[in-house]
C-alpha cells in the first residue's frame, strides 16, 4: 500500500512548482500564445489551438523533470 501524500501548510508539491515555472516561462517566451494580427508581413503562419496545447504540455513535462532533478543534458542532445 502506498503512503499517503500528505503535504503540510506552506509546503508545495513538485507539480505545483513545475506549473508555476511553466506559467512563468510560457509568459516570458510567449509559448502557447496566439499570434497577434498585425499589418504587413508575418514571420510564421497562425498556429492551431492543438499546437498551443502540445507546446504547453511539452513545456510542463520539461519543467516537472527539472523540478524533480532530472537531467536536461540528454534533452539538449536531442
């Protein structure tokens, strides 16, 4: 039987920390944000909502791996 996951007040789970990290990185880098229409030429075509979701989920996985102490060197090689 697994031990219950008891978290005291003021202590945050790794998932919560990873989620906050993902929100910060996504906000700063503009990941998952819809393109803003503008006059003139645009560098890329509009992305689909599914692509936004995939980007955010991938970013969350990477943030969780970082918070858990996973090695990011193997990802950099890929």
